[in-house]
């Protein structure tokens, strides 16, 4: 299982939120590049980055920071937040990232999603962000009304090979992932699933690994010191590239 330590960007700063609430944003690191280098030193082969400004209002103002990270580390970078068109995808890949995460547009523009998958294949992932099993969009501030399992099935039909599942209720809460919803998702989607939100301890990593998940994102737990990234990577096993 791959471990993807996370860097969330807002106004060029490395921040964390609680349950996606932008009013809870607080800076957690001085430098995205130095943080990414620390991730790499701990053994990370992947880094998960989110442009929160892009996710919320499609104003993408963190490109220079993303480019600096992708150009410095050997680890592969995946980036989400505000990817709503082929032009956005091209701009994102020009920053040097390996995989782009489509969120709201996967709900609102399925034709764009299919075109993206046709062109970029496995370099496209979709964020399935849910609250009480319902998919949320626009930086988690709007409800789509879609059941997350039905949405995952639709993504599979569209050729999406990787999804990032976040239970918003657990995000940033250091309370453990939503294991039940993840297990249900595995019964409805046969592609690669990355767990996000609430990953807090080494026991969480072991349980997700034993479930057979493709990956797990570590965010607040790293910055809060509740998990040792190097140990988490060791427990997760081989880090696929």
C-alpha cells in the first residue's frame, strides 16, 4: 500500500483544515518544498497536494509552489483542486505533477471526465468526497445529492482507475478513517482506492493495508505528530511507482 503524505495549499501557505471548513485553516509548515523533502527522506515515493483555492472557487494561485515541489523531489506528485477543464489538466501537468485529481467536475461534467481519462489514462484520479454517504463538491461546500457508491460505479464505467475516498466527517479530526464506508466502497468499485481523512495511527495503516487498499493519505496526523511517517511507510509495505 502506498503512503501519500499531504500538503494542502491556501494562498501559498501549507495549511490544514478540520472537516473541510475553510474557517479552520491554520498554517502547519513554513515551506512546502522543505516539507516535501522531509517526506521523501522518510521514504515517501508519492506526495498528495491540494490547491484549496482552486477547489473552493477555481482561482488557482498555488502553481508556483506546486512546480517548486515537483521540480525538487524525486517522489511523484498528485495534485487536486480546481481541475475543471482540459486546459486545467494541461496546466497542471506542465507543473511537473504525475497524477491529477478531478473533483467537482467529475460530478458536473462527465463528458470532460471521459475525455480526460481517454487522453491521460491512469494519470487521472477522481476525488470522492462524502458526508453521510453523499458526494460533496466545490471544496466540500455543496451537496451533489449523489450516493457515493452509485457515483463510484459511474466512475468505473467511465474508465477511472483510481479514486480518492474522503469521509469529510473524519477529515482532520484524528479519529480514524471510515473503515465501514471504505469496505462498502470496495464491494462497488474494483479499481484502486486511496483512503483519505482520519488516518491517525500505525494501527490505522495496518488495518487499511490488510483491507487491500491501494493507498492512504496522511495529513494532519503527520503535522500533529501522532504518526511517524517512516514507520507508517514501513508498515504499509512496498511503495509502488
